[in-house]
């Protein structure tokens, strides 16, 4: 697939299982109807709602690779939108739970997953609180947030990794948080330009 060679590998995405999963998922079924001819360009895909989006292939691939997902991992996909990211992550993980604030998009995402025969993933409509007290080996955030998301860090299992773009002076800095026993360490990996997913600045208040 041209997208893998020209966009992902050239951006440093080389993990074979992840590239194979991306190759298996038809990106065009997840984008807005009028954008199907450009589904594979290396650009953000705005969705019909006008406020939600799918990350560019390169940004998504780099973020997913940083999560270091194993075949026995349990993954939380935050901002699942129409389900593309959840579908790809399902190809490298044991189980994926997506969460999407827009109920219509969450329903559409589950329809897409069913159409593709993906049985180890589902998308929940609502906020992070809808996930409950579950813990995850990897958490991937599909857009920029305003501040360190303490509620997501609290969902990390021991050894788990959270990959989240945090806005700093208008630039999304991709952070990786990893839980080590009772402590959490983080690194800053790369800078990107992407829209805000929602805000963690005030708990329980979502800003689009």
C-alpha cells in the first residue's frame, strides 16, 4: 500500500504488526462520504459533524507505535470518532475499548467494526467516566488535550503506557506516560499540529 511506504515508513513507523494492521483496515469506509477519494492522503480527515476528525496516517501511526501494544494488551482508544483507530488497534491487541463523546459517531463506529468482522473491540458513547474503574496496558488519545489527563493516568495498569498529545503554546507535544509500580514517569517524544480533542482543564467539561 502506497500510504505505508510513502507516509508511515518515512515518518519512522516501522513496527511490522502495526503496519500489517493498518494495511488490513479500509480507511475509506470511516471518512466522510465526500472525502472517500482522499481517504489515504497524509492529512487529518474532518468528519461530517464538523467537530470530530480522524488523525493523519503518519500522526496516528507514530502515536500507536509509541504505545508499544503487545498481542495480549488491553487498550483504551480515546476519541475513537468513526472507529478507524479502534479497528487498527484491534489488529495488534487482545482487546480494545474505544470511547467517543459523540453518540452518533460511536454508533457508526460500532457498525463499522461489525461490518469488518472485528470482535475484540467496541466503542462506548460518553466521557472517560463511562469506562469505569477498568485498567489498561495502553491508552491512545486521538487528538490534543489542554493539560495532563490525570483521569487517564489513573487507568494505567502496572507497566502501562499512555500516549497523549498535550497542547503547549499551540503545538501538540506527544507525551508518553508509563506506570512503574506506584510512580508514573513521562517523556516528550515529538511535536505535531492537530486539533483539540477535548479539554481536561476542567474535569467533566468537554470542549470541542
